[in-house]
C-alpha cells in the first residue's frame, strides 16, 4: 500500500473544518515503531508526520498518485458539513472540488 497526500488536500481539509492540533513541547512520533509495522505490511509503505517545526517519515519524499481515496473522503466530509449539506455548491466550492 502506498499513500501520498498532495494536491488540494490542505485546502479540502481546511474547508472541511479540519484544524491543526497543538504539539506538546518535546513531542515526536514513534517513527521507529511505525517503520517496524510498515516492514511487516505487504507492498510499499511510506509515511510522514509534519508539524510546523519538524518533519519525520519513512521514504516520505516518494511521489505517488494515490491520494484519490483520501481526497474523496475529505470531499464527502466537506459535502456533509452542515453549512454545505443543504445548499447549492458555489463556484468556489466547485473550483475546490474539481481537482
């Protein structure tokens, strides 16, 4: 499995109401444990964790065109948002969803 997040994902997350959580001082992801888990999975696994000040990952700079499922999930979340659910999509909404 190869998952990559790119394109309009940040814009869609923002539109869907997803916000950034605060990172406690000294916090770091357990990349070693996640990498060990990834080694046991079939296929190619890459991942990344990014905060405002740091970037961690396993083969995180790999490019892949596989974010479609995640983008679709965010689109559904956006379309189900109470302020969007029962109204026509604006030109801005359509421009955001088109890619």
